C-alpha cells in the first residue's frame, strides 16, 4: 500500500528552515526574526524606567523594530535570565524592576542602537 500524500516539504507552503541552525522550527536564540539589521533601524530603541504607584517600577523598551512574535520571544528570554515578570503591551516591552543596564547591554550585543531615557 503506497501513500501519495506529502508528509514533509521544504517547498512553498512548507515549514521554513532556519539558514543558521538548519532546523524547522528554528532553535536559534534569536529565532527566525533574528537581530536587527543596522540599515533598517532608523532611530534608537528607547529604554526607560517608570515608577508605579505601589512603590515598584518597570523597565520599558519602546520602538523595537521587530515582528510582534520576535518581541514575545526576546521578552521571554529577558524574563528567564532576570527572574522577573513582564509583558508586551501595544508593542512596548514591560519588565518588572529597574533592568535598564541589562536590557541595554543585551540589545546592543544583538546589534541594536539603544538610548537610555531618564
């Protein structure tokens, strides 16, 4: 008994294979979104700290030129490394606590221009 159905395909409509790790789905730390390309980033990513009314505060990452799925992925990595909570609201990454120095260093290592606000 032979089967004519396609089980796996790399052609159009198939699963996209990552050019770096050659796996689908991608297992690279950057994911398929990858780091920013310098020519596509026209203005720096803004990293700031905002105090909340309950005595705490949060680090905000604004103007990150990345697909929303990539933002969720990078936020997940930040949360694991910092042991902190966070979310993405209206395209802005919010991380609990004052983590500006860590976020700035990580984003610069990934190739982004970063500006600390405040």
